[in-house]
């Protein structure tokens, strides 16, 4: 590694214009991330035309800013309202929202922000130091390994998202079932019920908005009908003093330092696997954090460790996703693909040679990720007093506003009016599920992971029709064993919990 | 509406932290603006229905160019680039709109059903026909009015370095022989996509059953390269733009150029025709309009693209992307598509469609 190249990258990145691009990017990324339906991918696409007129490094810096900001921004609405801003912040709601309910929203947000900053840093460090090595390891992951990894992630979904295992499983299966609608991996259209629009299946974002945001609106309507809201109290929103426990937040995160590192490493590694995605990383990190914690039973009721696990792994994914992009020239997700597209338009071909042909550019990526992490910290800390007040706005105004923005976002994602109907439909589904106490997050995870699971399985069988390969490849076998263990452990835990409850009742 | 709420609230609250209020309002406005921008960029072209009588003044507003693929891919990048130059000739903006999904039929369907006024057009390639022959949709090229051809991109069937060294496969004939001997070759493809057609048609032209390869399906080219690097598959149908880095590095061995002539960027790779198999089909990206679009409108669009493609700066940029500027006017493009479609429908039964 040539030191002068790194110094040049730093020199380039620390110019006022570059810093401006990164901070602008992070700011819009945070906004896009915190509104369900506005994803950072969309923000990056919107920024895409602007990069035409920039230097490649500047364009990339802007996009990286959006990317990092967006990954972190999802925690805001997830923590404050229980409506995840992005699919990858679903897990953050598990502990973030209960903390808000307890009146600790500022603390929860602070923990989330700090964890996502550390996650970003650790991800970037792994990318910088171990990138090529991790890339080599990731190539060992064929369709069999990814299939087994997702099976493992799915077994965690049911157990983690609620008190009732069977209801969690039910929700997960529902998500998997919805995921089968559309074009199968072998190219046939199925379950479209003769509706042409269904041929492309359900994309997760409209479903997420419907399930979480619209159903919240329905629940609110019901609550309002039951007890008419007291008028007048809302005027005090901006006057009310909000105390932000900065010291407490630092203490919380310090207490969870191993959790931060573990979750970031998991996030970074899963992020670099093609197709596995940030969503599975979050669940695995959360599960690991819970297993290692001394206060297992407090997870899900507002434990700082839950937020730490989710947010640090969520942001470490960024460093991970850049590994295949830089070392192999293969974009890890759509956001990365757009960034590569911008580079191609500037005549830079990403690929295995990128490191040798554009060393300064590659090092600028590392630097930009780092600076974005700092920007996330600065901007979100500054916004914190404002953000915590969001919870003080009466939901009668807040939820419809969010819903309006989200629905626009759902439409703009693929420019299809039909997606708004999907939002509406899943709003009703979400409300009904809420009424019968079925957790919503497994539905979304099932929908996201199901199609990948099936595509990988099809690929595995197209390569080798033997089912035994899943068990003879060591990494695949490892994940399958972990899946079985996690399932058995969950059943035992749930039984024990139920027994405890019975004893209490008797 | 809720902006008004906040505004009135703002005035009613005389005391209290003013800056905070302003900041909150500003933030809200910003978000609203972003929302409107996001929806405006995709809405403006469909808002009004054009009047067929007034075509002489076409275009009076921006034109929506639907790209049926996600942003950042080869098709997206090419169309965005060309659209930038064509809108200067048109005097109106062209708004690239990504509508991805369902083997590119989400986008094609929306254009097929759009008003035939020239304000909604589709930028696509052979996938329109493959989607029909794979049975994803029941319409193909004939459901559209062709406008003009823009670029041609030659495919490059390639194998991994390991596979090439192990079995001594350096050109397309080596591969054909190897397959004819009954050996198993695992080939990455995207089911029902244009690369699927190219490899199948090539093998068919060489007298080999296209079904003799062991196909593994991937969503797009990126994951195919990953599978090659990991030695999970033996070969794939790539192109210069996306494969350059791998060709340079030697991890991907090009077997031949599927084109009439050699590619100046890869002068050492002979064409398939040079190697004795009479086959040359490029990926042809062009503009389609909804059926019934007035002739004059199509001509105006087509002329704009023709002039844009004469610009040497654009030509150079297209070539950097591994494609070649290839303009064809409405009539020629129509004949070209008809020929292509009949060839594809002949081959369809042999492609496990």
C-alpha cells in the first residue's frame, strides 16, 4: 500500500467543495432514509444526473454521502414511530420504539446515531485493510452457502419478532408466500391471477409502507374515535424542553462495545455477499447480541443493545458492499450499481483492475466513507433536538404527513400507480394482522428474503441436481446446523417463558 | 395541507423558540419539495393528452423515455447518455424514467398502453421479443410503432480462465467441439434475456442443440461475472463495456465477437463469422412508441436522434461504453425488427422457452 496515494486521497477529499458534497449528500441521505418509501437508492438515482458535470471523485463523494446518510437515517422513524424508514431498520424498531414509549426517545436516537457512526467506521476499516481478502472469502459463497445463510436468517426472524412463536412463523410464511408472486427464477409467470401488474411481484417498499405506516394510521383513527384527543396541548411542541442525555448515550454504547464490533463485523461481511443484503445482517447481529447479552429477556422491551446491534451492523454494510465493487467490479446492490454507472459515464471502468488504474479514486472512496461517518454524527447530533420533538407532534397530523410522503415515494420508486394500491392493500392487511397480534416485521423479511432464497436454490439445482451438495459443502452445512440450533433454542426459550408466565398466573 | 397547518401554527405562536420553528418548517418544505420533484419528474409527460392535429409543433413539453431496467445498468446508462444529446436537438427535455421488473415488461407495458402522442416512448432492445417468446407477456415488437435504432452492442461469449486452461478452449470452435463431444459446460445467463438468445442462436447456427449447455440463471450481468470469478460457472455471454476489466486481467477469455466486424478495442478477438459460423446478431437498442403514434411525430423524434448521433463527441462516448452508434430510420428499423422477430420465433422452441 502506497502511503502517498492515501495522502493524496485525503488531500483531495478534505477540500471545501468535497466536504460540501459529502455533507449535502449525507443530509439528503438522512432525509431520504428516515421517510419510509424514500430510500437512499432513490436519492442516489436523483443525484445521478448531477454527477455528470462533476469530477468522478466528487460525484462519487456525493453518492457515498447519500448512501451512508440513508443507511443511518432509517433509524429515526423506526425509533420514534415504530415505522421503519428502510427495510434494514426493521430490527431497530424492536428496541428503539419501546424506548420511545418509555420516554427515552432522545437516548434511543443517540445510541442509534453513535452506533451507526461506529458501524460505518468499522466497515470502512475492514474495507481498507482486508478488502481483497474478504472478497476472496466471499467468492467461496456459492448458491448453496447463500441459501443456507438465508435459511438461518429466516429461522431467527420468527423467534425474534414477538412473544408468540407460531404467530411469528405465520407472519414469516405469509411474507414468503407473497414473495412467490411474479416471475419465477426459471422465467415463468406465476400467481398473477390474470392481473398483468402482478407479473413483476410485490416490491418490498410499498408493502413496508402499507404494513407499517398505513396500518398505523388506521390504528390511530380507531384510537381517536375511542377517546377524542384533547386539543390545545399540541401547541407546546416546540416550546417543550427536550433533554438529550449525551453522557448516558456514550455510556450505553461503551457498555456495548463488543456488541458494536461484533455486529459491525457481521454487517460488513454479510454486506459483501452478493444478494444476502443488509436485512439478514441485522437479524443475525441482533440475534448474536441477544445471545451474548446478560440481559436476554430485556431485548425487545427497549434494551440499548438491540439498537446498537441493528444500527452498527446496518451501517457497516456500506463498507462491506463496497468490497465486491472495488475488488471485483461487481456491485453489491442497486445503490452501488448506480455509483458504478456514474463512473462508467466518466470513462472509468470498474473491475478488478480499478485498484491499479485508479488508486487515488479507490482511496478516496475509503476517505469519503470516513468523512460521511463524521457527517452523520455531526448532522444527526445537530438535528437531534429537532427530531425528538417529532414524537410530540399529535399523531393525527404526523402520520398522514408521513403517509403522504411515503406514498409519493412508493410511486416514484418505479413510477407505477399500481404500487400505491399495493400500499393501500397492505395497510389493511397490516391493520388486520395487528388486531390479531401477529408481528409485522417477519412479513417484510419473508418477502425480501424469499425470492433470493428461491433464486439461489434454483441456481444450486441448475448447477448440480443433487440435494446432498447443501450438506457436503462445509460453509453451507455450518449455516444449516446453526439454523436447526437456532430453531430448537427458540422453541425451548418460548416454552420456558410460557411456563414462567403460567406460574406467575397461578 | 399540513404545511398550511404549520404555517398558521407558526403565526399563532408568538413566543417560543423561533429559530427552531423556522428550521422545522424549512426542513418540512425541503422534504415536500423533494417529494414533488420525485413525482414531478415522472408525471409531467403523462399529465396531458396530446392532440393529434397539432403535431407540427411537437414537442411542446418534455418527453418521457421509459427505460425498462433499473438505473446504472448498461441499457440505462446508454439511453441516458444519448437522451442528453437528443434533447438538445428536440428543444425539449427528455426525462429518462426507470420502470424495471418482470423481464422488462413493466416498462414496455406502460408504454404500450400510453397515449400515442409521442410524449411517452420506450428505450429498449430485443428483450421485447424474448419476453413474448418466453411467455411472460402476449405482445412483442408488433404491438409498438418502431421509431429508430440508436446503437449496436456486440456480445462476446467468454469462458473463465480456469475452464479455458483446463480444457484448452481458446475460441468458439473449441467450445463447440467440446460441447459436441458430450462434455458438460455450465453457462451463466439471464433467462429470457438477450444474452440467452445470442448464445442459443449461435449454437443453433453452428449446428449444435442450444439445449446441450447446462444453463444457470442470474439476474443480470453483474452476478454472472461474480459466478465466473468464483468458478461456479464455466462461461457467459458478456460484452466489452461490462467485461473490459476482466478481459484485461485475463480472468475472462473471449471466444469470439458476435458482429460483422472485429471490435477496435479488442482487435485480437476474431468474429464468429471469421471462425466459420455464419452468425452475427448485435444487441440493438432503439426507440419504440405506442401503436398509432403519428408519422410526423415519429419523424421529429427520429431526426433528433439522428442529428445527436452525428455528434463526434457522443459517438466517442458511446464507443467508450463498448457500443457503436448505429442509426436506422423508422422504415429500416421496422424491417430490421420484423426480420429479427421471425428469426427469434423460429428458434424459440429450441431455447427451452
